[in-house]
């Protein structure tokens, strides 16, 4: 009886990754539905788009816009500007610490094709030439 949302992205819609299919965490469903019902509708009323998250002008959010928004949010709530990649790294290390190094699980969360990339990035795998 749990309310869940599933989402997917094609390989072309992810950065260097294969296709992704995932379940949205339950705590995010109500805020996302409110955004879709009220806020997004107002933003895109004159400029229809398939893009889920749009900026104030109603157009697709660009990476630079998203980085600035992320910086504003982390400055407000964490009293420091943190870029998305650093936040992702913090999350990854905390996830590994709290799950006794569950690399396959973290690889899944981070949308890596396999856990070898995750092991290399987060300290448990061999560093191979050309990985970075």
C-alpha cells in the first residue's frame, strides 16, 4: 500500500552512464507532486517543455543554473557553499561508512554501471590509467 514513483532516464540523458531506472524516495513524493501541480505549471505556461525542473523563465535548467541554486541552498542550510560533486562525495563516504562498505548498493544509488568504478572513486579499488 506504499505510494511510490518510478523514474527512468535513457543512456543519452545521463552523464557517461547507462540507462537508469529507480524509485523515488517516499519523502519526496508529496513535495514533487506539489511542484508539478502548482509551481511548474506556472513557470511553463507560456513555454511548454518536457524538462521536469525549469528555471524562473520557464526554460530548461542549465548546469550552471543548477550549480548556483545548489550553492545557494547549501549556503543557507549548511553555512557553506558546497558544489554538487562535493556533496555527492560526502554522501558516498557516509553511505559506505554506515553500510559497512556496500559498494554494489552505492554504485546503484550513484548510477554507476558497476561497483568497480565506485571502488576506484571512493578508495577501495585499483587506480587504473585513464580512469580520471
